C-alpha cells in the first residue's frame, strides 16, 4: 500500500509540474479531458502508435527521438523516395510502408499521432488531413509555407483539440526559462531591440531554374513530391559547370547536396521553401517571443540581394515593429542571414569572435547575447555580478536532448500542452512569412493581423494565400 501511494504521489506531482509549466509557457488551453491520450482514447500509460511522413532527412532524426520515449511504437512510415527513406524503412522493418500519405491516413485508423517532416510546401495539406483524421501532429518548422495555411491549420488543430508541436528550439529548456526570468527581472531594463542572425543558407539561393528535364528515377515519385505546388519539369542534379555548383558552400558539397530541388535544396525556391528566414527564425524567435511576450507585429520591411521570380535571395535583413504590450515598450526585431550580422557591441569582451549566429537583446540598461534559447549579459563581469532571480517557471522533467519530441509525447498522453504547439509555432511561422513577403515586395508593409491582410499594399496580399494546383485542397 505504501509503495502504491508513493508512486501515485510522484505521478500527481509530475502532472502538476507539467500543467503549471504548460500554462506558464504557452498560454494555450489545456487538452480537454475527453481527449486525454488521443483521438482513440489511448490511456496515458498505453502505447502510442506513431507514423512518420517524410522520413529521409530531419524526419529520420525526429523518429529516432520519438522511438526513445517509453511505450512509443513506430507503426507506419511514408516517403515519396524509397531510396532516401531507406534508412528509416530499414531501422523500423515492422512499420507498414507507404508512398502516398493519403493512403496511409485512410488505412492506418489506429494511429495516435503523425510526424510531418516533408518540404515546407506540403506541410499544410498533410497536417490538415491528419488533423481531420483525429491524429495528433508534430510538424517540423516552419509550420507552413503561406500565412493563410498557417492560420487555417492552427484553427483546425484548436477545434479538433489534438496535441500539436512545431520543432522550434524549445522555450522550455532550463536556459530558456532562466533567460525569460532575467528579462522579466529587469536585468537589462526595458528591451527595445532584438537582433537575430543566422549562418544559413547552407543550400543554394538566388538562382535561376536550370533548363531542360531529367528522367524521374524509379525510386522517386515527383508528382507526389510536388503535391499542391505548380507542376514543373523534374531536374535531378546541378550540372558540374553550373554557377550554382561552383558557388555552393564546402559544407553543402561535403553533405552531397547537389540536387536542384530535392531531397534538401527545396528551401531556396519560393514554390517549395521559405529560405533561411523560414528555416531558422522559429528557432531564434521562440524564446525571444516568450521572454518579451510578443504577438503580431504592426509592420515589416526588408532589404536583400537580388530578388528573383522563383528563388529566394542569398542574403537579407528584415525588420518588424511590435507595439507596446503588458507593460513593455514598443520594440523592433531585426533578422540577418546570408552571412550578414549586426555590429559587435562595445560590451563584447570575450575571447571568442563575434558569433556566426545568435540573438542580441538591447535594453535600456544593458545587453544580452546568446544562442536560440540561452543568453548572458555582456560584458562578462556584469554577468558574474548579476544575481539570478528566483525560479519563476517550473523546470520540466524531460531530458533536454530531445525535449521537443518528449513534450509532444507528453501532450499526446494528455494533461499537458507542448510549449511550441500550433498556437505558438503558428505565430512564429506567421512572423517569418511576413518577412518573406517584405523581401519579395521590397516595401514597408503595414499588417492587420485580425483581417490577415496588408493595409497599404494590395500587391503584397497575393502572397498571403497562394493557389494550389488542381486536385489539391486544404478543405
């Protein structure tokens, strides 16, 4: 009896921590009790049957992390490329295999949740179908390729009451929570500027579509890969004499990333990806938005290298303006990519060079520099003299190595809301996508978030919702 009561006490304590942390971090509603454990009523201690869609690249990484969680079973796998997906097919031979996600979701009625790890342009159609089938959804960042898709997907997930998560670097780590507590403690005063910069792209951007057409390999379904995107001829590898290949980074060459579109270089094309900003902003912004309680911006503007019709510029600077909120003053958020960075502050006195990627918080009384979800006051002597405030936010009982997937699994089991659920991850994605529209138009745009439209430029509104090719819909 004593042992039983002790175990029950520990379980209740853990649940209370999870509930408190979820409420404090995300502000989203808790999963209703009628949906605890999933659409099929899987009990919190029961096996979660999960599926992966897009399993060759980052999808393989997240599947491995999910498989490490207790009582998780990888039940089905789906990829349009048999060869690229082989490492996952081989690692989980018991999982049923599919090429078409629609067939998988129609047949696999006992699935509890789905990982969506395909290129950006197909996130929305896959995730929406999974939501309508009553499945929990873990989606790689960014949540969608267009603003309308993002808003529609977030609303559908909210209505369905499912557990969701976007794979941004977590705001629920010890470092992120400590940074939030520092900002709220007034460690650097009122924050009026934040600068975020990335070392991406690692893939080609600022290029012209190559001429001609290549045979589609038998192991690959080009039509399914295109999904809702407009049709175009298949091209396999960049030619050896192409300027793109000559300019490709040593890192990309080492990783064998010579494909024109896939499996990795989709990110540089407007039809398929969202560039460096879409790829990395959710990582950089997640803890920034939590610490500064940011919502929608009022305006956005950008400058970049040459903007081409089909491909994303190789470098850009984007600036968003945010209004005052919850006792905090208006502020601006600035993004840099393609090797661009903000100037090094005078307070930077460390031995290391100015980081190639990071976040810089500028307050009335000082500055903080960090990576994604960490930060330290500069100069270093001020950090050493600073007394960290009491812990305001409960620390989560998850290993930080795979905290994103651990949070989602806990949410699938019920009683917990993942910290980057679609309400949060959707906002981060929308802000990044606003930046991409500013890049494409080259104008300062005024944003009405409630009406989901730009009030000062009708041309820009064409990018809020873009058409799907025939046969594809989000309805």
